[in-house]
């Protein structure tokens, strides 16, 4: 028997138009307060994308004091982020660090910018407590999808492909990473060595030759974190300044305008295509 032909590839806009429009709410709670049912929901969405053992997964969740659940109106957990908000001193002056980890979002809801929405919420919460204190976002990742949130949205972040990390920022990242990762931190590479207990599933965010040729930021990530497939994590830093947030919000707005414009174009094209009649003319 002949094999089935491959399914036609959809354009980005057509795919977005078919995504669920169901709103997702963000629920923040102490990690220790997670119920067994909530843990099951978090595990269910995580294990689809991450290869890890449940005991290791639950232990890692418990290492950070707070967790955000991304939930639909029906209660389904479609994403998760664990995080820690704490204070440090840089060059003798206090700063607040928002550290995020274990970020997973169901692919059907990734266009809702859930990690960015959580970031805005945590930033506002932090600024209400200490309005004048600078805030930084620190995270680690073995997925290019998480890394490219930076070049796709922010103006200032590290590391980046177009210029070297300034010495001051590099020293600050080294300070934060040593405190958090200890001996697993490899400062010469800027990565956290794999633990052996957690890595992306091969189909989650594959990096192939076509993607590397098309996207310079993915190419950079693959170069500086060559062990990402085995679980090595690139450490990233983003100052959450007013200018950086303005750049991010402008980037989101531009993408939404582009999607709407492409959607209108698709609908106009579909309406202009002459469809065959469903009726059959019968002779008199």
C-alpha cells in the first residue's frame, strides 16, 4: 500500500489562529502548600517535555520557596514556574534577584506569554516593597526556547551573540551562580554542569541544521551551551529596568499586530477562493 502523504505545513499565523483562546490564570502559592492533586497536574505537564524521575522533580520543586501554576478556567495545569525572590549586594549596594526554574508551558498556550506575565507580576510585587531597589532576573536553561525569550523581547541581557558580557556583569553573574550552584557552576563556560537527573525530551525543542542555519540566536545558544542535550544549563541574567520592560512590551505588541495582520490576510484569501458548489445540477 502507498504511504500516506505528509501533512501540509501550516503557516505561523494559521497555526496561531487555531490555538485555544481559553484564558489562563496565574496562581502563585508557597511550594510547600502544593496539594497532591496540584502536584499530579504539574507532573503531568512537565513529563511531556522533560525527561526526569518524579522524586527528583518533586525535590527540585521544593528547593525554591514559591511556585506559579498556569491554569485554565477548568482547572487544568498547563504550565509551571518555580521561583525565589531574594536580596543580594552588588558592589556594596542592595539588589533584588528573581530566580526562576523548572519552567514548562503546554505548547498550546505558549503564545499567551505566560512567563512574561508572571515576570511582570513578580516585578510589580517587588517594586511595591522596595520601589528604589534594582531588580534582576536570573535563570538557567537547557532549552533554546527559554533562551530566545531574551533576544526576542529585551534590549539588555547576558550572554548574547552580538557582544561579550561586560566584566562587571560577568563578575555579578559569577557571584550569583557560585552562591546558587556551588561546584556545579563552570564559570569559564557560563553553564551549570548536568546533574544526570533531568534533561529535555529529544522532541521537545530539537536543534537541527535547518534551525541553526535560520536563527543566529539559536546558533549562539547551541555553541555556548554545547551540552544542552545532555542537561547542561546556560545561566542568563536580565536587568529588569524600565527601559527593558518598555522594550519587551513593545516587542509583544508588534508580534500581536503581525499575527492579526497575517490572520486578516489569510481570511481575505480564504474568502476570495471560489469554492465548488455542493449542489448537483440534474437534467430536467
